[in-house]
């Protein structure tokens, strides 16, 4: 589906800058932003807009201690073994 939007040159320039920073086409980046705003999974073939680096780093740090903090364990299994077990 194609939607035409009238946006300012400044907004277009900023979107193009952000898209280039993420390494994707302006159209794919804008579609990713719209899908993110509607809370739908990204359906395009290009990369979705990634969260800022600092947010990603904070999330990684939180995940590193999640299991210990909540008393979770894989029971000695590795993630590879767990993935293999989950496959039919």
C-alpha cells in the first residue's frame, strides 16, 4: 500500500539523516516508524528502526542479571541445547 504524506523539507531531511544512520532507505525507515507507532511487528524487507544505542545497552545490562534476580535457571542447559530441544 502506498500513502503520500506532505511533510516539511526539514522533517524529510531529519528522517533521511536518521535512516542513513541506521543504514536503511528513507521509505523503509519511515514505514518502520509508523509500524512502531501502531505497535505492529515490522513487515518490511529492510531493517526496522533500531532503538538508540544507549537504550539497547541498558536493556542488555538488565537482561544480564534478570535470571539471577528472579531465580530463573535453564537447569544446566545451554541456550543452544534449549533451542535444539524446542525444535520439532
